[in-house]
C-alpha cells in the first residue's frame, strides 16, 4: 500500500476509478451515466486540485482530490475543499477512503488550514457521518445540501 500524488499521466486511472465508483451508486442508471462526464476530471483540473492516489500493487484503486489553495469561508471557519473521494467498488469497506481523507487532513494541517469542507453526494452522506465529520446546515436555499466539516484546529 502506498499513497502518491497523482499527475496528469494518471488522469485515465483517476477517471476510471470515478466512473466505476459512480456507476455503483444507488441511483437510476440514467442519472449515473449523465453524472460521470460532469464528475470526471481533465488536465486543467491539475492546476486547481491535488490528487492523492491509493496504490495497491502499483495500481490506483482510490483517489482523493482537494484544493490546497482556495480559501472557503464557512460557518465553521476558513478551510479548503475536499472535492472528491472515490474508491473502486470492489475495494470499498476496507478503510481506503478514510485513509485518503486523513492524508488530506494531514496535508491541510501542515499548511495551517483551519479545516476542510466536504460537499458530499447524497449516496456518501452515511460514510462521512460514520467518519465523525461535523454536518453543516445549509445557510440558504441555494447552499449545497450535504456539507461536512473537519476542524483542524
């Protein structure tokens, strides 16, 4: 097991993990098919996000994408965004998502960030609740409905 920083050369592996993870979500097939192109990344995204890859036998099987630079102001404090967390369906339930998330938290803490914001998909709300993250209430009708916070203070 290793965790490495992804590069543009890893883009196809990153998007393969995302596609397989999304296609396993408990929602209608059409919605999943429509969601995949929107959720997948392209080479431009490497300018804004850092990608952490969990490798097993040198094969990426999980990915976390976070923005270490852009400051977000939340009711809980100033933080950075954990943009995506995906694990291949056959590898879920082994703690890989939690491990990648903790690595993001470590890197954010090293950068003296107050906290990390996660805008979760409805299908993953239970995971983030299970991880003990603080659920943030929407402050307006236009706020993203499933937000979580991890304080790093």
